[in-house]
């Protein structure tokens, strides 16, 4: 990963409660305010970078493809949706960026939130693959990052498939 952009902090009670209700209590209607929050944050971040003449990230962003952390098919069936996919679709629509759904999770693993840092790193080994040739620049969307393991392991699969520059984007840092 070239870096991770986090819009907020998981210690913020409103963010934490919203994410828990969205992800675990199936309050899919929270996708709109959460994705709007993320889009506005990213919009402000891009404006600030433009003001500072940070051309590298601005070029990356203008040429990137959005991708999201996938759920294993079994987990997606159990939950009924993938929250990161819903967020990524809204972000892609807002910024008029392409979106790929070719990153797959091939192993059914324990939820990362239930594991310590060492277990998290081992839990996702070889869990992701990208079907086909990956876009050169990818903005990888996740809801929360704590240790960064999900983003790192997904980025490894994207790099194996040809991605060159990968940035993570999350609602919160845990």
C-alpha cells in the first residue's frame, strides 16, 4: 500500500455506532450518510492537496479504479450484502470513477474484529485473488482499518495481478 486515507476515528461514538449498525445490524440505509461522509471527506482532502499542489496523488486519483474489500460468498449470503461494496459504488458514482468487483475472497475466515493483531495477520494469508489483469492504480475501499491487515493482504493480491499503485480509503481508523 502506498498509504491509507481515513476519514474519521472509530473511537468517535457516532461513527462507531453507525458502522456497527450498518455492518452487523443490516441497517443498509446507513450507506447513504456513511458514503456521503466519505465522499465529502475525500473531496476536501483532494481540494487541500490541489491547494498544496500535491500532483502525485491528484494524478493517481484521476486515473484510479475503485475496488473494495470483498466478503467470502458464504459471509455475504449470511449478511445479505457487502458494506464495502455499497460504499465503493457510491464513491465511484460520486467521483465518476470506474469500479471493479474482480477482487475475491477465496477462504472463509474468522471475522478480523474477533482476533488480536498476530491472529489477524495469519487469518487472511492467501485469502484474496484478483480475477484477470488488475488496473494500474487502485483506490481500495474498506469500512474500518485497525491493523491494516485486510488492506495489506488485498493489496498483495492486486499487486500479483499487475496493480502498481494502491491506496486504501476507510471511514475510520480503529
